[in-house]
C-alpha cells in the first residue's frame, strides 16, 4: 500500500483509530530508518484529519 493510499483512507477512520495510527507512527519514528519521510507525511496527514474532525465536532456542539 502506498503512502497516498494510506492517506486517502485516513478520513474513514474513527477518532480512536486515528489516535492509534498516530501513536504507532510515533513508535515507528523512533527507529529512524529510510521510512522517516513517509512517517512524517502520514503523521501530518493524520493530525490534520484529527484537527479537522475536532473542529467539526466543536461547530456541531455550538
């Protein structure tokens, strides 16, 4: 699976799943292998999606 495919699937994940992905990316990043650029991209995409969902939730509740 490519990074683009993974990023495309992120919006389909629940909050808990996104947090699990983010935690796993942090764990993997500590390995500092060739995949660091991929992990950075995935982390940023995941965090952006979490921020977007939190923002939508806040708007819905107000």
